[in-house]
C-alpha cells in the first residue's frame, strides 16, 4: 500500500519535542478558509506554478521508502529527544499506511507525534492514536454551525475524539487556531472556556493566525479568503489568553 505525501521536512523543531522529521500526508477532509497549506487539501498530485517553474506537488511512498528517509536522521532524534511527526493535510485519513509507518517507527524505537484536525471516524481515530506517543489536536470552534460554515464540517467528531484522548491518551495538546472574524472575539474566548471546561480540558495552546501560506494560493490557482486580513496583535492574544485562564482553562 502506498501513501500520498507532499513533503518530508527534516530538522523540524516546532512539531513536537527535539529535532524531528515531519511527514506531510496529502489530503484533508476540511476546507478551512485560512488554511496555510492549500496544496495539502487534495488527495491527488497537483501542479504548483511557482516563480522558478512548475512543480508537481505530491508523490506516493511505501512504508519502506518513508522509513529509508526517516532513518537517515536517527542520530539527531537520539541526541535531541526528537523523532517523527505525522502531519498534513490530515494524516489520520490515510490510516492504514500511517499505522504501518507507526509500527515500523515503534520497532525502531523512534518517538512518534501527530498533528490532526480530529475530524475522523472514532474507531479509526482511536486505533491510530493508540500507536502515537504525542498528539496535537485542533479545536477550531465550539459552535458546530460556525465550524461547518468556515471549515466544511461540524465539530461533532472532533469533540468525541478530544474526549477519547482525555480518557485514554497520556500525552496530547488541544490547540485553538485564533482566526480573525471566526473565533477571535472575547465572546469566543468565553465560549471556548465553557466548552473545554465541560469536556474536562484544562489547558490549551493558542495558534495565532498568519498569512505565511498566502503565495501558495497563487501557485495552486485558488482564492485566498484571508488575503487582506491582518494577524492579531500580541496584546489581542494576551487578552484572549487571559480570558481563558481566568475562566479556568490555562492557555499558552
């Protein structure tokens, strides 16, 4: 069985502990209006029309081919407490190949992390999550209808999978991408605090909005709805964080 991968990024230091290799799985079942990796959404290879010439984004890998790349940097994982991060797109969509990769990584005693939006069938999510050492999961909005409007899906599965992590997984972080016009108001901060408290989640990580992927929309020929939207200021994020913390959900 082959996976569809659009990037293998080495020496990653922001996708989990230590120095890591991040494997970007191509394909996502959400369509977030602010997505910074529009090339990750389709499950098929696509042409990026970049300034230096056209480039095919996405190719297939077997588990063995992925492991061959990953093992080249074993010394860095061992010296830094790092490992491999499954990201995307949505790595849980390619669950069978991801499980095969995780089995090989465990055999090699390499730490496994994953970044997921959590919009995955509960049984599939639990099976794969049980093989992963550390999980980042997004909670984009507490309101199901607003979540549907801006991402293309409601948040019901995401809530269920966060609850599964709370009850069954020792190491995970819930993250809130704070997006202008979507979930950045003080009312939203209180809404998140209430929802997370009811779910038993006491700590979250805030991900501030950025436009670092803006050029990719040009390269893929897609419209970027956040083209002229400014990132939040440090003060706005601080106030947002303060509301959550004072309501009993520690944010960082």
